[in-house]
């Protein structure tokens, strides 16, 4: 049996869909399961057994060209937007299962109920109901990303390791806690005998270098601009705690069962991994209650970042000690 799963974005959504992918593979162990996704989806799952093939989505036209000659028994559309439906129109398939919006819903702007994992499996129609009931009655719906065998950190038992992402986003400037705040926090962490790990992309290179120049090589280990997504996932699985803003790496860290502290500025804490079925301990810091403009969801603060300024280093440090029982 050939199955195609469609999901392009976003990073956080791709992480939280892990129980769905796991269930599909469980019920269709011997099927060929192809995943139409982005490099992000491939990076998260390529070291798992969930998918037999990754087809990278660049555009509607390119995806149609890649898929038009294939024949699928089931297409499971977890994306539900118009581009995913346009692609589906040109596929040779016997059955389409939409997680939420069908093409008709999208065209006419109709609301649609999002299917649970169990309802998605039921809609595929090939699995006996008692088999489905047994699985979901005995399976806790937690999120647990698969992890590879690569080892990045040595002497992990000597100190507790804390990974930090400075989060220098070009788009979401309003989410930045600021390099000076992180520098102050790292000084406190180092003085409290924690091993600090810096992570990030090429966007964090300048700020990370500013921080690295303040410490010895033994006090901070930097993986900034030195990991792909799969490696980052495996690295975060090795640390004791992750600290960063409201962004994808928080979901990756939580997805591998690592404790997290998320710092919120312009966005609402309802997005925090604390309120999702992740393993590990998860907490957050948010602006002072006197900051009435929070959450504003503006990518750039029109005033002086009062929300982030209200979150102090000692507040984060106290959360660290609380989560790590120190």
C-alpha cells in the first residue's frame, strides 16, 4: 500500500504532529509512506522510521511534477491550505483524508472541525475499529521526537548543561530578550557551575561572538551556525535545560523531552510548550502585568521593548534553579 502524507509547515506544527506520524506508521507498518514536506520536516524525522521517502516541497507546480505519475492508496492532507489542495487535485489516489479543511471549505470560507489522531486513522477505513480502540485506549498521546545516536557533549555527568538560543530573528525583533540580558544570565549560570551551550543559526553569529569573548572555552561551548536541524535536535536531547524565546527551538527541545524555559515578549503564553503534551518540565517568563500592550503580536516594538525589559536576569535564574532542583 502506498500512502502520501502532506505537511509543509511550520516547525512547531511539524513537531506537535509527531504522535500522528507515529500512529500512522503503527497501523501501516508494511506500507510505503511518503512525506511531502519541507527541509524542516525532513530534518526533524529523517532519523526515524516514520517515513520511507521524503519529497521536498518547493512550489505547487514542482510538487505536482514530482508526484503526478505516482499512484496512492491513501493521501492524508495534514496541511489543509489551498496549495495542498491544488496539489491533491492532480494526484492519482483512491482515498483522501483531510485533517481539517477540505478544498470546498477553503473555497467557500467554511469552518471545519480538526480531526483527532484517532479520527484520522478511522477515516483511512482500512483498520478494524477494535484495533484502533485498543491502540488509543493504551497509548498516551505525548509528543516525543525520534533521536539519533550522535553524541555531541562529553563529560555530561560533571555539570548540568544548559542550551541557550539568543534568538536574533530578523523578522521578530519584538521577541528578542537582548544580547546584554543573555550575557548577564550566562555570567550567573557560569558562576553557579552550569555548563552553557550556545545554539543558533548564522543570524546569531555576531551576538554569540560578543558573548564568547567574555568567557573561556571551557565555560561556554558554541554550536552556533554549526548544526543542521537533525543535529540540533539530537544536541538538545543531551542537555538538561533549554532557554530561549517563543520560537521553533523551544518546540524541538520539548519534543525530545528536554526541560525548557521560554521567554515571551510580544506573543501570548498560550503558545508555550508548557500547555502541550510534551515530556519534561516546562515553564515560561512573561512581561510584568503592568505592561498593558502585551501581547501585541507586532514584529517590531513601536516603543522601547518595555515587555522584554521587565523580565530580569534573576527571574530567569530562579526558574533555572527551580526546574533543575538546585
